C-alpha cells in the first residue's frame, strides 16, 4: 500500500512538472542580498570536457551552460573584473579548490557525504531527472507505473535507474544493457517498448541523428534524491561559506528574472523536464 501511494504521488508530481523549464525555487521566497564588498576576486573553477555545460567553442573560447551561469551570478552580485573563470582537468578541481586556486567550483560536482566533509555547497541549481523514452507509435502516459506494466523496458545494468525501475515499477519486464548505445538501438528498432535513463542524456539522443526521430519522452520527470542525488550545486571551501549565501541569493534572482530559463533553453533545446 505504501509503495502504491508513493507511485501515485510520483505520477502526479511528474504530470504537473511537465513545463518547458525546471524551477527549484519557491516563488514566494525572498533572500537578503549579502554584503560582499570585501571580496577582492571571485574565481570560478570549472572544466572544458563536459558539453554542453563546459566546452571550448570553435574559436577555442571557454563556453557552455556553467560559463554563462557563472557570468550571470557575477552580474547579479555586481562583480566585474573581480570575476574570473578558470578551466582545469576534472580530476584536479577538488584539490585546486582546497589549495585556494579558486573561490568556487562550478562543474557539477556531486553533493556526496564525502564532498560535504570537504566543501560547503550552495542550493542546487539543477537536478537531473530520470525519464522514460518510448517510440512515437507507442502511447504511454501517466501514471507510468500502470502504463508500463508488462512492457519490456531497457535500462543500464547496475545503474541507479535500474534500481528505481525494479523498486518502483515492479510490474515492468526489465531488460538490462551494459552499453547505452545498445539499449537505445534496441528501442529504435522496436525490440523494447521503452527505456528508462537519465533525462539529460536521453534529450541529447532524441535531438541527435542516432535516434532517427523514432522516439519521444513519455510521462514526466522523476526527481528521486534517494536514488539520483540532490542535484548540481556550487562548492566552496568551508572557510568561504559566506559565499554560499551570495550564490543562493544570485541563483534565486537569476531564476526569478527568467535568466535561468533562458540559459536552460539555450543549451538544452529538447528539455528533459
């Protein structure tokens, strides 16, 4: 009975969340603008190999969602030349932040227990939901735990999405894959009824040529922190925790002014929410 109630709530949440852009803020919430006049510089550390979040454009310039988000944060805080963005290899980022080579890490670092022991985090600015994708000739709609009962659903072996599928959609016929391209190829060819995976990854596949326009999102997004984590946030050193309030304020204002939605639609033309 508890599982049934949970699934009903998930279905209703997913159905109501199908909007063009995600929104993680309470519209009624107002955060005080922090005093950061003593901040002489704000160096964001990021990487270059995580498109569309971070990448080098055709001219070799650092670009991406995180780059534009950092610039929007600086603008909201009234920072000009004090604001800098530096790219490093992904593996070097945590140690570089701890060593004081930057004041903030904006690269999608996971908010794990281990990382919380090392860093302080802003509120999440983006979460990556789980989504179903089905062939266009397949009619699937919420509540998905009913619509998918008895269907062959592809999922990556050993992933959090497999755990979700087995725990919350027990009536599906789970088909596991060791490779995502095999899973998506079987869906395209009609060998499975749907796949269940990371919504952002699936949005890129849907927008690309490999999908051959075969498929579309079915149902709504599933945000399950117990399985998928709490999302992306900005990390700072514990001694710089005052920056967390500044980032939370800036992120809230960016969202309220529609800037976040503009960035999301710019870099994710097929939204995963």
